[in-house]
C-alpha cells in the first residue's frame, strides 16, 4: 500500500464521516484486559483488534479512506492511519501499519514487522469517529506484546563451518565466550572489517565461521543496536571418535564473576547442564 507521512495532529483535524456511535458493548471490561501476544525477535507480530464489538457500524459503510485508527503505548503514539495517510513513530518507521483492506471489514489489528526486544510492552488501539470539531477517540483494545530471543545448541566437527543467523537488520554485533575465556570478545561488528574466518552473506542476514576448531567451542551471542540479545548459540566441537571438547557449564555475566568446569560425559548431559545454569 502506498503511504505518505503526515503529522498526527493533522490527522486528528481531518474530517471523518464514519457516523458510528458507541454501542452498549463499549462498556464491556474485557477489551481493557490485555490480550497476550508472544513472538521471537525478527519475526512479524499481529496485535489483534476488532472495532465491530465496540462501535455500531453505519449503513451503508463509509469508504476505507474514512476509517481512522490509532495505536499507542502508555508513553507515546506508535502509529496513526487514515486511508493512505500513515504516520509512524521514528522507532517504528517502516514497521507498523493496519492493513487498509481489513480495516473497513472491522479488523484494526496492528502488524509489526521485524519485531525487536524493545518493542515488548502494552499497546492500546483507538478509533477516531465523528466529524470535526466533534471528533472523539473510542478505546478499542489492549494488547501486551512479549518478545523473546532465540536460543539453540549446535555441534560441529573440526574443520566444519558454523552458520549464525543474525535474524534482523538491527543485529549489530556478535560476541563470543570460549571454553578458556574470562570475558566476552567481539567476533563481528556490522560495517567493520574483522576476522577473515567470519564471512557475512551479502544477500542474507547470516554469518559463517569457517573451519571451526576446539578453541571455537563456547557461546555465541548476537546483539542488537542497544546491546540486547537477539540470539544465543552454544557450540560444541566434536573430535573424531565422538569425544567432546569441554565448555563451561554456564554463560558468565557480562560484569564478571566466577565459573566452574565440568568434564563432558555425553552431549545430552553437557547441554542440559549448560542451559540449566545459563545466565542469558
């Protein structure tokens, strides 16, 4: 859908001949109880919303361009949309919209693309109804969004490659904590030349660590522009004869601390111990 930016205050001043009135169902308390939505970083989230139960639709229904919807958090407006006119907050630029073809049918769900950890929180939707100067906001729905990072374990043999999925364009750094490490170290930074063993796919958001060795066993953490975890991978390098190199039982806190060592008897017990005591 072609959109153009405009100021929210301009949108509020627009004439909207929706002609709806608040129905008796607008007093129902269920809409104010947040619905929970959970998704991983980098995915698309749909925050459900239907204005039909809260507003009595006019007959005949107005054209889609006259429907006026607003989503906000307790701190700021996320987006505001009327027909092809769309305003988005800076942190949601290019990532938040209500599909116009669904809005006229009563679906005011907010579609968030490339979801980030900082997107988590409470969202509320409103429809703006009536004509100027009597336009008013009608509360529709509360949704609480939970965003979680990715966690996985991988095993490789010496000389094999490790592929790390960056998940999102906002992933800026990959850090590493090895079996002999005492602190996290940078493995890769976006836009900065690094190790020749680390290759960035020119078309996809992923890295390849070429030819892993025993010293590459450990934790790999992908961080976004705010230093928040996008994903964590525990790599175990396996020798010939299925002998596993040891790794630390837990991920150390970034501020330091002590850690203990344990011999790896089998891969399943190693990974179970590692993740049980991981501080991510």
